[in-house]
C-alpha cells in the first residue's frame, strides 16, 4: 500500500489518506497568490465517483467506506510527489497538479481513470467503479479561485452529462451527447434542456428532486416532458408517467393506481411502486396536469421515497 504523506497536508481525511476540504481551500488560494512559486502554472482537477450513492444504498455505508479507502490508495499510487489530492466531500475529490499544464493533467486523469476502472474493488461484493473528471488550468481558465474552480466544476458535470467514465477539459456548451432526435422536439428550448440535464444529475446524486414545467396551453410542455423522459431513459432511469383526470379527483389514490394498474389503496400503491422500480436505483415519475391528480396520489409518491430513499427522482 502506498505511503500516506502526512507532511504534504495540514489536515487529512483519515478514510482516504488524502488532504481534506479545508486544506484544499488553503492550498488552492496559496497557489494562485503572487507569493506562490507555483503561481505560474498548475492544473485543477475535480473528480466524482460515478453512481456512488447506489453503492451506499445497495450495499451499505460500510461497503461504501471500503471503496473510498481503496480509491484513496489507488490515487496515491499514481500521484507524483508534488501532486496534491484531496477529498472534497462524500464521493467528490479534487487535485492540484503543480507545474502541470492541461495536457499533463489529462495524462494524469487518464492514468487515474484506468487505475480505478480497470480493476475491480475487492470485497463483498466485488465492484467495478468509474469516474467523471473535470480539468482546468491556471491561468488560462481563470485567475481567481472561483473562476478556476467553476471551470473545473462545469467540465465535471459535462463529463457526467455525456455518459460518465470520462474526462472533460474544455467547455463546449453546444455539445450534448446521446440526444439525437431530441433536439428537433426542443427547438428553442436549449436552455431548459440544459437546466433539466443538470437537475437530473444533481437529483440523482442527492436521491431526490422535483422539476416543475410551467407554461400556457400550446407552449410545448408536453413535447418538453417527452424529450426529458427520453433523456432519462438513456441514463437507465425507470420511467412512470402519471396523467390526471377530473374523474380521479374525488377518489383517493386513483390517479397513481391507474398508472400502475393496481387497486386504489395506499399499501397496494406503495407495493406496486416498489415492484415497478425493480432493481433500478433511479425512478423518474412524470406528473402531467397536476391540478387533476388527487392529493393522495402525490402523497403516495412522497411516502414511497420516505420508505425507500434512493429510488425517487
């Protein structure tokens, strides 16, 4: 196992053997300052472990901690003496690569990607994991901590939106992979699509989220929801579409029960939602004409999430 360099960091994350968030903030600020000999050139990388929440939800936090500990070990194995790697929080990590331009940072990131995804993480059960990585370089991507951090963060989320298990080092706001055919249904809705893509990533990481689509009749809400559903289906979401009707308003649980094909009973609906979700860790529920959906059906969805956190988006 690679040695933990206690002299490199002011304070450390004991689980991974990397620097902690507080040390990262101080180091990054110092590197950008005029007093730092490293202020000429360095690169910042931001790293997310893909679908890590599914590990904790499916196999428990103890297994998740084992993954994090082994991840820290693999990071140290490929790092140079002057590379500084940090656990920013949860499954998020950062790195300051002193003296490295963007090409060198890309080479480091590729080595890390291969080191992590190429060999399974031993344990019960053995697991393969992958990473999404965003890269920025000082000073070409920013002269302040905020600008440099934001550039790497944008590219991290671009990597996740593009399918994960990859590195992004340049901004390309007009590029969205794997959505062929969706654009034609979203003419003039590029900003809304980008907002939804970002929402779906953040909601997936947090385990829940609510995205509200408003507009007058004929404004294209239905087309937008259809395209959003197509987008989620490409990311292995299980989808459930629930449409309200005036006849359902007076019958508790009837709207959601109709969508699931089960009796209009609270326990039956919860069981049906569980069976519908199956082994998928991400369930997208699309509510159309919410003013025509009975209140009990909304409460059933919220109750399902409370009982089975990690499924509902």
